[in-house]
């Protein structure tokens, strides 16, 4: 009896079973899976590593120097004569106006007071000594807070990277400190009296230098005064 091998030509090998098997795809560190209605796609990740981000320390250093960052609220910087600060505007408004006196700042929207804060120390209340404007900034509060601590408390010069930055609106304000005693400069350990955190001075050499300069000026003034004979 002979065997008819021609029937084998009509047999098909099905890959249906293979199609139901779990497929495993190995991803590279810079790849990510994106799910959609048509299945999934493997894409190159767009997230940047810290060493690929832009260092913004040069831009932000002057905004927090000798000051404190209060997350989701405000931050400030200062020198001998002035204080520059930013208040977060995280609410809707129609018409903002600011009013100042020697001890406090008040923010109004359509004549309705919405913020009133008392400064740590007195300022010059005349309009020629203060100014303000609305500004839009990209900020990473957590990163800025850590950066401020390193700059102001630890006296370091670190780089600053915003990994989780958000766009925010601020009121930028500049005021002049009120000097009630000639050649005496007031250091603000915090912006507002009810702020909890204060600046912790580690290196007070700069403060001592300023004090010595002021003391020397005072001695010169005294020595130059005409002596009254007794």
C-alpha cells in the first residue's frame, strides 16, 4: 500500500496560540510606555536629568540673598538699605492695589482688603521709597527652599535646578528700610512679624565688618566736632 504525501501540502501551521502568549518588552532607561486606544507605544522619555537641566542660580540668587523662602507664600532678599520681596498671587482678582505705611502692607482687590501683613521692622512710607509690579515666574518651591538654606545659612554657592517647576504670578515689591539711627542698619531675620522661620546667621563676619565701619564713622564725627572749652 502506498502513502499519498500530497495531503501534507494542505496542512497549515497556525500561530493563533503564539498570539495569546504574554509578550515582554525590555525598555531602556530613557524609554517609556504610552498607552492608547490602539494599544501601547514605546517612546523616548523627555524627562531631563538634573545634569541636563538649566542652572538658574544666577537669576534667583539675588531674589533670595539674605532672606527666606516661605513655600507657597512669599520669599525675600535684603541689603543694608532695602528689602525686595515676592508675594504669591494664587487667587482671581479684578483690580489689585497696594497700600503701605511704616509698619505694614495691605493688598486690595476692587477696594476690598484681602491681605494685610505687618513688616518685621519699619519702612519709609513715602511713595518715592517703594514700588511694585505684577510678574510671572517659573518656580520650583522645594528646590528654591533648599537652595536658599544653602546660600543663606550654610554660606555655600550651589547650583539651582528646577525639576518640578510651575508657572506662577507674584507681586514684586521693593521697600526702603527706615533708619532711625544714623549709620545703624537693621537686619530683618524674617519678612513679616508673624512668619515662623527666621534666618540663622552662621557666619557673622559681614555683620561685624559693617558694625566696625559704622563705629569708625561715629568716632570720626566725634573727633571732628569742635571742643567747647570749660
